[in-house]
C-alpha cells in the first residue's frame, strides 16, 4: 500500500472503574485519586488517514458532538501536529458507540486512538510513555487509554501500573438519558463526609487471585456520594440491576452510567432485555483484558 494513502483503524475502548477513591484536593482544585480502571468490550471505531492539505478534518457518526477544536480527538491531532511540526493533515472519522458524558472515558479514548494513529502514520516511533505524556496534556484519563486491560491509577490518574483485570466478566451497562459533568461532580465532592472508601489493596489481591466474591463485594466509588444525590435516577438504576440479579453494582467514574455484573452472558442478556425498554442506552458487555 502507498504509505501516503495509509489508513489506520483502531478500536478505542471504554473503561469502567472497579474502584474510585479520592485521596486529597490540591490547591489548584485538582484531586489526587486512586482507582482501578478496567477496559471493556465497548468501543468507538476510530479511523485516521493522512492528507497533503495539512488540515484536520473530523467527522463523527454522532451528530450532536462537535467536529471542530471542541472535540478532544481534534485537539489530539492538533497537538501532535504542533509538537512534531507535521506538515501533513489528518482525516479522522469516529464511529461513536460509547455513550457521551457517561463516566466511560469516551472522549479520552478517542484522543488516545488519534495520538496512536498519528504516531504510526507519521512514523514518529514514540514510546508508549511518551504517548501517555502527550495524552495527559489533554486529560487525566487519556494516559490509561494507551494501555490494554486493567490498571491502578494514581496521581491525577496518570501514574499507572498495569494489573491483572477482572477476567471474563459479563455486565449490563445502563446510561440514563442525561449526561454528567465530571467537573461539577468533583466540585461538589466533600472529602470530609465520605464514610466508605475502597479497599484498594484488598481488591488488588482479589484480582490477582480472581476471587470473584471479594471483587464483587469490593466495588466502590466515592463519587457516588455526589452523583447519587444530584441524580436519584442513578440509585434507581442500581436497585433495578440488583433486583434483576446483578451480583455487584457500581457507578462508573463521575457517572451517570451504572454497571452490574451477572453470573453469565445469558443472565445479563435477560436483565438487559427488561432494562432496554426503559433505558435505550443499555448494553451487554464483557471486561477486556489482553
Ligand atoms: P470521563 O470518564 O473521562 O470523565 P466521560 O465519559 O464522562 O469521560 P466524555 O464522553 O468524554 O465524558 O464527554 C465529556 C464531554 O466532552 C462531552 O460533553 C462532549 O461534548 C465532549 N467531547 C469532546 N470530544 C468528544 C469525543 N470525541 N467523544 C465524546 N465526547 C466528547
């Protein structure tokens, strides 16, 4: 294939949080976190090709998302062009499957995919650490999206340690018909009132041994204290998932998406059939590990 006409197509995977703890608030308003992030088999298809015009052209299957510099995938291409003085332009298409403003790192994963694709297309040969460093300029969740599987994230989310993930686990994801602003949720968080924090070390041991019972009982996200208060619908969905047989239920990120693990694909499918009627943005997905 002619190198100039080369096209790179990537699966930009979403994540869920098996745990999310907020340790402290920095003076600049950012928060130090400790979280277990797990990729799932729900992804946007991101296609990137080179053009000689030098322009960035973005298109997206979701007509509600911006296709200019407001889109984080556009910003990723722009940053790469600027940092590496790239004369070539890029044609980017995002086939959006991940719900937006959902707590699933949908935008972050698109940005990571574009950076990865440009690294390949422009022959930059940058290391994964360098790609993560570039991604971090765009968002705290972007560095994780260069990894495959599960990782323990610290700092603002950029200090990453790959760990054994939750393997072959089936879940139903439910996103209510509204989005949540991550900034708003962190802004409302009162660290002094959090009673239950995740037991991250215990969770890491459980993952290492694939001790399903301990993993399911260890699911914990301190941001629920904010989002569940602001949006009672999220609690309602959690209760529904449990009543349909989910063995462990949690909100992902700052929400509002909730996931519930089921003992089998069949059981998940059965619950999904009922939930889908009320929540069209419901999905049966499995965890993704390398
Ligand atoms: P995180 O879990 O990292 O907080 P999220 O899943 O909550 O992310 P996103 O889906 O990334 O949230 O969307 C957050 C906002 O970013 C939306 O309001 C959306 O308009 C904007 N946005 C910009 N680019 C994108 C993109 N490529 N995909 C999704 N949202 C985007």
